[in-house]
C-alpha cells in the first residue's frame, strides 16, 4: 500500500501535469480565452485532486481486500482509469464559459476521453517509477 505522502505526491503531480497539457489545448480546440479555460481546468483539477486521493485509496483497499495484492494487471488498469473518469465529470464548463449545455457536454466528454488516456498512462508511469509495496502488511 502507498503512504499518505506518496498518495499526495501522486495526486498533485497528476493534476499539475494535466493542467499544463490540457489548458492550452482546450483553449485552442474550443476557441476560448486561455484565462477562462485555465480557471475551469484549475477548478476541475482541484476537485479531481481531492477525488484522486480518495478514489485511489478506496480502489487499493478494495484490491487488497479482494486479492491481498494492490498490483494492477492490464485489465485492472483499464478498469481503474475508466472508473476514475466516470466518477469525476463536473458540470462546470457551461456555467463558467457561458456555453450552451450541448457544447458543455461535448467539452466534458472530450475532457473525459483525454483524461482517461492520460490517467492510464500517468498511473502506469507512476507505478513504474514509484512502485507500491505490492501487498499489505499484517496488522
């Protein structure tokens, strides 16, 4: 299992790198001011950071409970990434950017698809560079 400090490092690095990648791309792709798009992305990232910590903690506890092992197989990595993104969609785009709901839905779906791939690659890379201990210690 990962320590609290490691989980915080993982969540913060995930969000920081994501903001740097997504903000200019979305400002260009959806023809919005980078400042407005940056605000939406930062607000979403703040919510995502909190959720990232909670989600990964719960996911690893479930893995440990069911398998006595927190290492992820490829199917588990896919499930992890899909579940994380499916539980995160935030209806922030329409209100902040003043776009119609259908445009906000397209933005949210685009964001989720990009983040799905990003989450998969990031967590795989993070687990490679900072491997977890694999199994829980006896209490």
